[in-house]
C-alpha cells in the first residue's frame, strides 16, 4: 500500500500522485512530503495559509499578548485625551475658543477614535484562539482600520496642540487664564505624542504578527479560495 503524500506548500493530502498541481494551493507538487509540516505555508500570491496546530496557537497567544499591551495603552491614553479636551473647553475663555485650532475640540474626537480602536483590539484578545475564527479576523481588521485612522488623527492633534499653545502665548486674551491653558495644552501635546507612538506601534505589530490573527498580505487577487 502506497503511503500518503502531502503538498509541500499547503500540507493538503495528494489523492492522485499523477497530479502536477495541488488542487488546494495551485502550486507544483514536484516535491511532495511524506507528512504534513507544522510551518505555515505561503501561496505564490502572498496569502498565508495557517492550520490550527500547536505551533500556530502558540504564535497566536504571543500575538494576542502583544496586542493586549497596545490596546490597554490605547484605551488609557484615549480616555485621558478626552478628559484633557473637556478641561480645555472648561478653562478656556470664550474669545480664546473662537480661535482655530482651539475651537476644533481635537483632543476629544481624536481621543474617542483611539479609545474605540483600543476597545476593538481588546475584543480581539477575548475571542477564541483559532485561525478559522471569522469574528477574530473581523475585529482585528476593524482594529487595524481604526488604528490607521487614529495614527493620522494623533499627528493632527499633536500639531494643533502646538499651534494652540502658540496662539495662547501670542494673544493678550489668553492672559486671564494663561497658566491653566498653557498647562492643559502641554498635557495635550504629551498625550497626542503618546497616542501617535502607540498607534504607529500598532501598525508595526499588524505587519509583523498580524498574519496569525487574520491579516493576509496578498499582493494580487487569488483565483482560488483557501
């Protein structure tokens, strides 16, 4: 009885030894293996094919552990940004608020975006560890989209906070509560910088470990669903 052979690319069993192309990944089967490997394989289009092996689940645990650290910072710093934005509206003089960018309320809506991204990422860490979990993939891609947006918004918030401080330093109207306003703007600058660094780290995480949570770096469209 002939032993079972497996595709060296995607670990799919080869039912017909005469086949020249694997029916699953469309790769040549000129080098079949006698037993499936535990390493994740990759198609020519760039799509990573993962199986629920012990090694893959260990990688998923490592990825989710790293993701948890990022999202906890996102939720914390996003909440602080909202608080700083509210304090700015409370302490700022009415005429001061009429001057852009202080009237934009950037710390509030930017902090809200970062907070939402953190919540989506936190939901990922509570999902079932499986490469076939569609909810995990959906939440992870949603987290990535919100983090991508928040990275740009955080940079805008940082620039506008510096601009707002410059407006206060050069405007006599600001002299009434100058110390309070400059202090809040300084805190906003620090918070915005941390938000930008955290969200940028999240994008780096997506590129490095995202494939274990559903990110598929396909360079072109695939004709066959895997």
